[in-house]
């Protein structure tokens, strides 16, 4: 029995050691929109090279879900939202610092390579299986805004597309996945989501279906932090809008803010 | 701790209970506090409004349909599997037993991906299904299949264990009296395994009702067609977390009721 007690104490000591060990590096937790996945992984690497004293942790999901988590008090330090609306939601209850636009993107139609679907009108053809992100998801909101651009009231384009809608995905990457698997005939996602994927092609939206570009905004969630951590978060935000950060975003297909 | 069966009952020595009882309480807290959190935070006054909203009505109806259908399918396909596994000795039986139990430990999203690669348009059986004019993805049928895939093992395992414990002499006796196989199954075997079958059905139903990952992966998320309660909770969570709390509370009540009503009955037997 004493042996068990010793073991228990050893385990506790080890656990205490773990928490102590992490003190040398400051952790910057970044909640980022799903569409930023590859770009922000690259930014993380570049940032950590420049700031070895910081450890960037990335958490990707639909911006609307990240916003809800932050409203529930999730420990994200930096929020990179695909839609200013979601940052506004968080800002209504938690103080934001260093808020700024860092990139833009555009909604396009995503189809499997070689698809006969060419325009928005084809999405409304009876029998097409269309996948969108949910209405609360930034990509879903932008897509529905674009569909509202229908010039003639008599032609209910959005109604036609909604009839073909088979799923409301919870983030834009899930939309792309359903198209890549061939389960859906088309989806609407960001141009950057298709970049370099040989299985997918994009169809640009043409007027009158163009909407203003998707705006990506960053901010530090400033409440309840030590000054040092807040500063670290601001440094990360600075880095994303610095020439290096902007070059990485551009290389991943994002437009300037 | 050693036990001496030959000795008269004696108080066990040592301080083990000082360790185990607090750990048990800590463990209980881990289970109970999240439930209390849900109850404390959910705006119960708005329950009526939420229940009357069309999205919730559709999700409740769909969850009922999908979970009952999944239990039915699990019974029709799963009971025979359990019966074969329990009654016949054949090579590969252990492997089949493991394969059948696999969905219990598989992450549900993986189950969904597996279903896609089997039954999706580009899946193994995709061309066959297409030539038959069957489209599964994004349909209620897909949601039912997803729920069955993850829930049936609970029924199969419960049934198999029970079937193996049935007194074979009773079945043999019935056979010598001239009863047919089906009649033996109906009048001797089934009554003997009834409690276990019921337990299996309860677990199977609860699991089907809670299914999320495989459904959203394989069947997508569309109100009234594939958006079951767990998917509705997840969607609500993204925008209206008060609503999500209430929906979670409803799910909690239903699941608890199932387990309480059915499992309580079985343990007594």
C-alpha cells in the first residue's frame, strides 16, 4: 500500500512539473475561420521563427461557431473571422483590441473537375444537388447574398437553388469536401478553398451575382489577460498585416484587405 | 487486496476506501456537473416557444423516425447475426465478432466516411446503387443507415451474450417434442433472452437517437430530411446558444427517460 501512495505522489509531482515547464513560452491561442486553415498554418510557422518566445496554437472552425465559443468565454486570444458580423457579435460582449482587416476573398461556385455546371443558373436546374454552408456560416451568408443578385423578380433563382439544396454544412470546408467526394454536384465556397486542388474547379460568379468580397478581420480578445499576453496577441495581429504575413496570405490566394 | 473465501465475513483491512470513495465522488461530479450546468443555464421559461418552432418540431419528428427505424433495422439484421454467432462454430467467428463490434469504438465521423466510401456516389456500391436508381446521400435513408451502423452493435452484443446463456436443453427438449425451429425461437429462446434483448434495444435506441458524426458526414444537414436533434443542437449552438441549451435539455430528458425506463426493468430480473 505505501507503494501505491508513493506512486500517487510521483504522478502528482510529475503533473505539477508539466504545468511549470510551459512557463518559458507564451501561448497565443488563435481562433481562425476554417477557410484560413492552410494560410494560417504557414503564418504560424513564419511567426514562430521570428518569435521563438511565443507558441501559436490554432483552432479552426466556422467563424460563427468560434464566435459562440468566445462568447461562452473560450480562451481564444486572437479571433480571425471570415465575416465582420461574427467579430461584431463577440465585440458586443467582450472588448476587442487591434481590430483590423487582413484579407479578402470571393465566393465562387465549386464543382468537380469537368462538370457541366457553368453558371449560377445551372445550380437551379432541377435535379442538381447543391451544398451550401448554413445561413449563419460566413460562406453561407455570402453565398445567399450573391444569389439574391437575380435581376428579374419573375425568375426566382434563389428559390430554385434552395430547392436543389441538400445540405447546410457547418463550415465552408465541409461544403468543399462534399463536392470533392462527388456527393454534391456543386457548392458555393471561397476561391481560396479550391486553389491547387486538381479534383475541383471553380466557376466565377459574374454580374449581377457578384457581392462585395468576404472580409477577414482579426482582433485580440482583450479582457481578463495579463498585459504581456495581450501584447503577444497584438504582435501576432501585427505580423499578419505585415508584408510577410500579407505575402503568405497572397500566396494562398487571398486578396489584400 | 486479497480475499479469503474460507474465512467468516470480516471487515477488509487497509485504507483503500479512503482513496476509492473520494475518487468515486469526483467521478460522479464529472458526470453530474455538466448536466446541472445545462439545467441551470437553459432558459426553461422559453421551452414552450422553442418546442413550437418549426425547426425543432421537424428535428424531433425526424429523430423519432430515424431512431425507431434504426432500431427496427438493427433488430431485423442484428438479431440474426447474434444468433449465428452464438449458435454456430465456424472459422473466422472471432473476426466477425470483432468487425461487428467495431462501430462501437470507431469515431462516428470515421463511420460516416466509411459509409460514404461504400454507399456514396463514388463508393464501392455507388455504381450499382445508381444503376438501380437509388440515391442515398443526403436522404433520410442515409441518416437511418448511419444510425443503424453505429447503434446495431449494442443490440447484437447484448443478444449474442444472452443467446449463449440460454439453456440449450430446453431448446432440445422442445425439438424432441416436434417443435419447428421458428417455434422454438418464439416460445423458448425469445422469452429466455427477453430482458437482455430489451436492454440491447434500449441502448441501441439511445445510441441511434444521439448519433451525430456519422449522420452529418454521410447524410448532411437539412431540416426535415437529415437534421436530427443532435444536428439541430449543433446548428443552434452556432448562433443561438440559448436555444441550443434548451434543445440539449430536451435530448437529455429523452435519453434519460429511455435508459431509466428500460434498463431499470432489466436489472431487476
